[in-house]
C-alpha cells in the first residue's frame, strides 16, 4: 500500500527557481533515510525536463548517459549540510516533505551507513527520481493551470514521457479536477477522465494519479469515476487516488478506492498544500489521518504513524502553518499525556 | 434521517447554573423557528430532574400537570430578548446551538406567525423538551465522569426515566466511551455497551446514543459494535451514533452506521465541543461535514447545508473558537467567490 507525499505542492509552477535549488541540494546532499526515497519533480514542459535531466546527469559520476536510478552506479553520499536539531522523540530520520516514501515500489537496499543503530539505512544510491506531468479533466482548468487545451497539454506530455522513459526515469501523470472543477462545477465527465488517464498510460506513464483537486468528490462520484476508469481498461495498479480534504470527505472517498482495489493514495503530512487555482482549496488529506484509517482497516503501510505525527507537528511549525491533521494532533496529545 | 446538535456539550455538568439559565430563557423567550425544535437537557441526577420539571411546569399556563410538549396547551411566544444582528446572508432563523432539530421526530406545525414569508414557522407550542442521561461503557470513565460504577449509574437513571416518562418527556440515554476510553484504552467490550444500551431502553429511554467520546472508533470497530448491539435485540431505530472527529474517522464510521441502518447521528455545528474527561478530545463531528456527506450519499436531512455553514461561522466567531468544519469553510469560500 503506497502513501505518497505531495511533492508537487511544494514544487509548484510558481516556484521553479526554488525547485531547481531543491533538486540541486538533494543531488548534492542526499539525506540519509532508513528506506530508499523517491523524489518527485513537477516538469511543466519539455525545457523543464531537459533542465531536470541536465541537473541530475551532471551530478552523476558516470556522466550524462548514466541511468539515474540504477543501483549499479552509486553516488556516494557527501557530507550532509547542517540540519535543524531533531525535536523531542525524533530520531532525525524523517523524510523531507519533498520526498515520496513508498516501500512497495523501491528497490530494497542495505547500503553501508555511518549510524550503526539504524539498520538498513540507505544511501543516495538506491534513491529514485521521478517526474510528474500535470493534465486536467476540464478545459477551463487546463486553460487556467497550463494555458492550453486538454488535447494540447497531452501532446506536450508525449515527448516529455518519451525522454524520461529513454533515461529510465519513472513518470507519474496527474489528472487534476477529476471530481470537481472550480470553473466548471462538480459534474466532471468521468469518461473524459478515463480517456485522459488512458492516454497518459499509453504514452508510457508508469502511473496516473487521479486527483480530486477541489475536494468536491463524494463516495458515489468516486465509485462512478473508478467504474469509468476500469471500463476503459485501466488496471487498479496503474492508478493512484489523490484526495483533498476540503469538504472533509477524503477518507470516505479513499475507502471507496480501497474497496475497488486501489492501493496507492496521495497524501500530505500535516495536510500541507493547497491549489492556487482552486479558491478555498485546502491541502491534500493529511498523511497521519490516512495512515490511521488504513491501519484501522488492517492495511500495512510500513509507516510509523506516531513518528509521522511528530513530523507533521515539526514541519507545520517550521512553515508557520497550523497542523491540519486530526489524527496527528490526537496522537501527539495522547503521547504527551503518557 | 436525524441530525442532532450536541446540546450536552454546551450544557455540561460544569455549567449547571448556566444550564438552568438557558432553560429559563428558552421557556421565557422561545425563539421562533421554521420547524419545531427539541431542546435537550442533561440531567445529572434525580434532583436535577426535579429542578428541570419545576422550571418547565412553572412556565406552563396549565400548571404542573400540563404535558409539556402537548400542542393542545400552547404557550404563546412572548417578545424575544434582544439578539445579535444577523450576519450577511442570514435570515435570523437559525436554531441556537442548544437545540436539536429533527424534522422526522417532531409533530408538524403550521402555527400563526408574524412573518408571512416563512411558511410553517412554529411557535414554542410545538417545541419539545427532552432530557439526556449519561452512562459510560467503562468503569474507569464512569468513576471519573459520574463518580460511581456503571451499575450504580444505571440504578440512578431508573427513577429519572420513570419520572420523565410519567410526564411525557422524551428521554435520551448516552453510553460514553463506547469505542475507546481515555483510561482503559481502545478495547472497549462491545457486549458491555450492548448490555448498558439494552438496560437504558428497558427502563424506558426513547433512544440511546452510543458515543465514541474519544474518537478512537474505526470502521471495523463500529461494525463490531453494531453487530453486538443488534445481537442483543436492539433495533437500529432505537439507536443514535455519536462520533467525535478527533482522529478524523467520524465520517468513515458514520457511513458504517448508515450501511447498518442507523438513521440518527449526533453532530455539532462548527465541530464545537470536547470532553473535559478525555484529553485531546475535539468536538463532535461537524454538522456541516456530516450533512454534506449524507446528502452526497442521497440522504435527505431537511437541512440547508449552506445556511448551516453560515451558522457554524457565526457561532464559532461568537465563541471566539476556530470553525472546525471543513465543509462549512469550503462552502463559505465557494459562496464568497460567486
């Protein structure tokens, strides 16, 4: 079962300069982590993909033809830059918010590490870079978000996917506003979503995240959307669901996804995020709330929800934002009363 | 389908002086409302029940033998006291947070009103008083909350129920910490909950609200609890479910209740509330979030969710508390952008 941090929220279109800086920092000073990390970068266009490849490949000792994620070409982790001291109860092993942790999809790694009390801690060698491409389910949102029609945005994606796949880089497609659009309302055609999703997969995308950007999604609409996706021949394993908890329905909708065989869900620690094109939109569903729910249903995520709650409180404080995870706050309150 | 405001949260044990004042105000100056209102009062002991009856019956023109809720004994509504000016978009017809609106259970009423544009507006005559009695599913919580054992608390309830029923007053029982206890943990025996619930119903309680006071409830635990309740011979119509959204699971759990035939759910506008005996406990699930969910599933509640969102924002502001309803805030953001 995969839980993905919403890297795209941090590295938004408005922040490409910062995104490049983040990329260079991660390549130069990959954080140590107990499991391999997938870093997900939003690529807005072909030029962005070229810049991304140049940065990644110039950091590789094998030069620009090296497969970036290959364990056969390890990049020795240099000395990490100074980091903030860990909070009470933290072990300093949290993933940064720009990472995606998904133990199910990462190659296993037990590289040599400098901290003997953390078995299985990975080096940068087994980390993975992936790129994200955004499309939208409505013409109005596509125009506002990418300044082109849906068809044009798909045609822009095609050479990017080809280039990424030629370098063994994983590609994740997104279909925004799949369950409600701030411009066109809540009745988004599920068959249109299925058509866009199928097109992205046919191009070579490894996975498509179908996104309820506005949080307008409901249980019946989620059910209807999944039915349309499956009817278009798309397998659950090629899909992720991405819910925003704007109307408080994210977990109800996620359970519908689970019941339909979906095993990858996007979320954001502390409920961080939002959408500049969707007024009033809050962040993705909080990772802590989702993990608590999945665990309660008997799911295995590989995530320590208490540690995740600590991360949520820490990052919210660092960013000066309220911690928007209910489970996170409740778990911390329970821990503090022990 | 019934949605109940969490009157008990406002009229808590700590505030019995205020509770009496609220009662006297409501009896003296019943607010006009488009539908009959049920006022729910927490009665902690037999003396409390006597005080309640004295107040209610002394306000009745027929004296102390008058059935309080009988439409044949109308109390003409006197001039209401000064109230705050309505907010933008309000019509001044919101129910106060101490009310319970449940159109399914109220006698219909089309009494004469002073506002011809509000058809069916009720006077105080068709309003209803009901009393609430609290029990708990664990010995430790019972001790902390009512200073007696579960068995003792049930024996204290018996004469109160008898007195209430002798005066045609509706009785609502509560079983607190039915899905998790701050003292005894998350493994509360569902058979114990069923036994307490059955005892309250056998005494004459009209309905029992089974309460997830701590928010520790999960979908599987809710399912297991309902199974135990039904196995004890309790009908869905005699039950209400009362979820706190402390861990963000309230709607997921409510959907499990719905699927099992439960049609009455407690909630609190703006997610107001908490529990003095349950550290970190947040309020009941927000009415706006619950109603949005129920409507999305095709339910009919009789509630205008946009008006409810306005009430949530208004009362939160009045109380100086954050508005804890996700749907409420999202609906208001959407309305303000129109």
